[in-house]
């Protein structure tokens, strides 16, 4: 959604200061309607649709209006990203199922979530230059393994302003630079859930180490390192302030061994509500270490690579 002028920016700034309150949204909607801008009605309609006490008939009317407004104005509201979002081809097939390259959703009058199945060259620059990331709550990006990640793309991702983001997922981002660039992004203060799935172990964890030390990640409580978990990453993570803010840590499907479990136990896991180390390289001894530390550890079936276990409280 394009935002123009200092007056309009002040309304959006008020929304970002209290993103879970309806008041700044509806004040902005009033102003837009006074300007004859249909975005005002759209914001108001989407807030009405969050009202759980709506009658079925009223909800149907609001949904109809929402659909009509989107059909008429989504190209304008998506700005420079509209050509990609509205006209993009299907992404490469995932497990035999064709998926849309870009899946986006408006909520409360703004683009609230964005899922990118594979991004074309230059996409990170377009995203960084757009106002859309400013109001995103959920961003999931899958890098296409068919080409390398350019240095400028990493830099653009690191500069992308995402002050309202709550859920952040990066898949197939291998190498050092993407994470090193994000280590300098100071706009991630509302991120609560971070998923990193490079689809293979990282040979160089220095970028990830720097990202873990990003001081703006002070709201992060759920960290998932699917397929990225190794003893070296466990050792690095447990030395950061971030580790002690976590409530849920998912290290499943990685290469964590009994040594990694020892590192976790030595650092302390009492602050974690959930710790998942299933489908790793634990032996029976590693499983017993967890059970000895916590009697409520849950043991999962044996995997083809060795004994798997998960501790879930």
C-alpha cells in the first residue's frame, strides 16, 4: 500500500506504535474517507470482520465489500510489487504440488502476511524500497536453490524495515552473508517467532552467530533451527542473551549429538517451556541424559539415524 505525505505518515506511525489497537487504524480510516480514498472503507471493513459477534448476514455483506474493494484497488495498494504479486507464475513444484510464487494477505487494511516460494533476482531490492514490509506481521521467504544469493540481495534484506514483524521464516538461505546482513537489521524488535531452515548444515556459522546477537531480537521467544542444528550451533546459541529469552527451542531434524545435549544441560534448560531435539543423532545415552535431567522428557520413536528424543514440558 503506497503511503504519501508527512500527514499520512503520521497516521501510519501511530498505528505502528499501537498495532494491536483499533483506535489508530480507525482514525486513519476516517481521514482517508474524508479524502475520498476507498482505503478508508477497506480498513474499516477489515476491522469489522474481526468482530466475533457479527451475524452471518453482516459478515457476508462485509466479505462481499472486502472482495469488491480488493478487486478494484489491490493493484494500486500493492504499489511497485503489484506486477510480481498479481501476475507471477507458479513457483517450482514442491513435492509434486505447484505452489504460488507469492502468497499475500491484507489484514486491518494493510498487507499483513507474505509468503515467497521463490524470489526472482532484484526482489529483495523491491521489497526493501516498498512500504509493505513496514506493516507485515508474517514474512516467510524460501530461496530458490537454483542460483546463489547475491551480495546486494543480502544487503537489501538486511536494510528492509520491518518494525511490526512477529513471524519470520527463512528457508534455503545457506551461506554466511544473509544472516550477517540481518544481524545489522535494527527493526526486528517485535519478532516473536524465527524459523531458519537452510535445508542442510551450515559449514560456516559465523553469520548465524552474528544474527543471534542482534540486540533488536528482544521479543523473540520461539526459535526453530530445522535441519540447521549442530553441536557447534548449540554451543554458540547457549552463550548468547537470546538463549535466555527463549521459551521454545526447536532443534529437530538436525545433527545434534550427545555432546550438544550436554551443552544444553550445562547451560541450563529450566527456562524453556519446550525443547525439541527429535530426529537428531542422539544415542540412547543422550536420551537418558535428557530423562535424568527432566523426568517429564518425552521419548519419540527411534529414527533411521539413531535414537531420537524430545523434551517437552
